C-alpha cells in the first residue's frame, strides 16, 4: 500500500474527487496508477496528484510530493550491478 492509497482509503476519498480538481489534466487512470505505485508517474503528474490531494483534504500542513511518492534508492541498485575490479 502506498502512502497516497493509505491516506485516501482512511479519509474515504475516491479517485473521482481528485480527478475533479484538474478536469482534463488529471484522469482517473493517473490517480489509480499513483495509488497502486506499480508504474512510475511523471513528475508533473505527481505534482498534480499532490496538489489535488491538498485541495480535497485541506490539511493543516500540506503533503509534499516526496512523502506521497517515495523514490527507490538508485545508488543501491546501481552498486549491486557494477562488478568490482581486482587491483592485485
């Protein structure tokens, strides 16, 4: 479960409520992709979903994109795929 999905489920907010914030730009499909987290979203889509969530929930402290869409550590993945060289 992604942080976004957990927040929306707990608050009882539907994908449609977020899509209404930016009609024509934010689709139900984009929000579903964001909720599942299985496929990457563009930075622009992440920003729009974050802004829509903040508009609908109106939290005291607005949510940030980095909290809703945590990135995987690329350094760990790249280090494991690089073979070590023997200097001796």
